[in-house]
């Protein structure tokens, strides 16, 4: 097997490639240093958490205990008035702001994009459609195919006439 010396490598490899390798090596060394610093920081945090872990009952550290603690925190936050607005109130706000009847697709887009509503529903538009058509609280009125207005404003909007 032939021996490759550094001088042969320098002669055969273009200077740009050698500079690139040097830059990558420098970056790798810097990232390893950051990684080491992060590990040291995590180690320090773990040391600070140890007395807290010892003070907590054992069942609080398992998954079901964490779930119960999370639920208790969510309940406490709800009791302090930090609830997110209901879907109906968001829809009503959007309908009141709009001068024209609003379609279900537009409502869904505006609820999610403008109001920042977060949903886990795989079909949010279907959920919205059901809420609007059931209309249990009488807040909305259908004035055209898939188009809605607030119930108070339904009198000023005439339904679309078929051609």
C-alpha cells in the first residue's frame, strides 16, 4: 500500500478544497465546544433539580402524576379567567366585523389565521359547519348557500335570489 505524504496531498488537492476542509474543521471544533458547554449547563440544572425531585412524592414523577399536575394547573389557570375565547365568540366577532355574509371556508381561514385559534381537529371546516348549522344558541343566520351573518343583522341582509 503506497504511503501518502502531506506534501503529495497539498500538491494534488486544490487550494479551495483545503480551505473548505479547514473551515469545516474549525466550525466542527467550535460546535463541539458549544456542545460541551451545553452538557455542563444541563448537568448544573440537574443538580438544582435533585432537591426538588426528592421533595416531590414519587407518584408525581411518573407520567400519570405529571398528567394530574398538568390538569390541576390548567384548571387553576381557567379559574383565574385566562380562558381562550370560545369558537362561537370568535365566529361572531368575525361575522360582526365583516360587512357581507361570510362563507364557511373564509370563516375557517380567518379563525385560524387571524385569531390564532389552535385546533386538533383533522377536519376543522366540518366542525365549523356543524356548529353553524346546528346554531344552538341562535347566534347566526344562514343568508345564502354556506354564507352566514350574525342573527341580529339577518334582517338587513336579504338572501341571495336564485337566477
